[in-house]
């Protein structure tokens, strides 16, 4: 009977140790799966940031603004980049006053308020950039002051 008890205790110990090993391996597997999921989330967040950055650039060419309509979130900054050999002057509609975007007005160019208006206030040379942060929700039309027929829209949600 002594041998029976010893064998029983050994079996119980083996079962407990086996259970512990299996549950620890499962936890490691779960934590490694969680780590993979976290790294995937981080990568996709970074990809989204890159996509957003790319999507907030408007290129200006002889044929106009590209994209012609851009949808962004409130507080995002849009960068206008002149890709043309001719100068272009992005500004809030309506030509020639530039007053559609709140507080914008061509008369504020070359004043202390210039940094706060949706108006580059001069023609951008090839490769030159102008950035503006859109804090007001709405659909904002804009144009090229030097070629008034070139127009676009920024939709701020």
C-alpha cells in the first residue's frame, strides 16, 4: 500500500505540473499574440498618419489643384505645393477679396494678421509651399488669385 500511495502522489504531481506547463505555454502564446496585435495596430496607426499626411497635400499645376476637393478633419493643416513653372497664389474664395474662409481677407496680407488667414498672400514659385491649418468646420472654396479660373474645395469635418 505504501507503493500505491507513492505512485498516486507522483501521478497527482505529474498532472499538476503538466497542467501548469500547459497553462503557462497558453499564456505565453496569448501574450505573444497580443504583442503581434499591438505591433499591427502600431503599424497601421503609422500608416494612417502617413496616409493623412499625403492626403493633406494639394499640388498646384497649370491645370489646377490636385485633388480638387479634399476632405479633412478640423484642426488639420493642408499644404499647397506649386509643381508648375508658373507662379500660383492659393487663397480663400471669392476672387479678388478672399473673404469666404472666416476672418480671411486679402487686405490682411502684409499685416500681422497674415499668418491667420487662408491666403498665401503672394505667388508661390515652383517648388514653394504654403500651409494653412483649418480650424473651422465647413466646406471652403478657394482659388488661384493669379489664375482665378483654377478652383478647389476643402471640406472640414
